[in-house]
């Protein structure tokens, strides 16, 4: 082989190697862009699914809280109804206790209101309003 052939062969080898490297870099670049584009789509899908799952979970939590609050309100209402029933039953035919409560409330008021109670021999006649009404109804 002559020196010229050797130099031409070396030049061809260098050119082929150079274009091979350029082609390899171009393929890596285009392949990377393709992979990156699919990676972004995949990540966006995963993020969307995660947000959907989080929103669904939040909605379920809100629903469970509302149900618990509803049950608590129902139990509270049932308890109040039972308490009212017990109080109502205990106050039936117990006028002395009701009178005592009325007098006690008057005594505990911060702004002392004067109430004129009809008396009979200096003893308060707490039944006068009812008796007067009964007399009025009987006379009609």
C-alpha cells in the first residue's frame, strides 16, 4: 500500500467515524425527546390519577363527617325529647314545685322586678289568677 492510499483510507475512516458519531448523537437526542415526551404524558396521567384519588378520598371524608354529625344531632334530639318527656311527666299534678320554681326565679333575677301578689291574711294567694278565671268562666 502506498502512502496515498493509506492517507485516503485514514481520511475515509475519520469521516465515517465523524458521521457515525454525529448520527449517534442525533439518534440519542431524538430518542431522548421521544422518551421525555412519553415520560411527561405518563407523569401527567399519574398525577391526574393521584389528584382524582385524593379528591375522591376528601369527598368520602366529608360525607362520613356529615353522616357522623347527622347521627350526633339525631341522638341529641332524642335525648332532649326524652328529657322533656321526663320533665313533663314529673311536673304533672305537681303545682307546689312549679310555684316554688316561679318564686325562686323571681328571687334570682338581677333586675329586681316588683310583683304584686294578692294576699289573704298576709299569705300570698298564688291561686288567685286561676281561681278568678274559673269564677269568670263559671259565671258566663
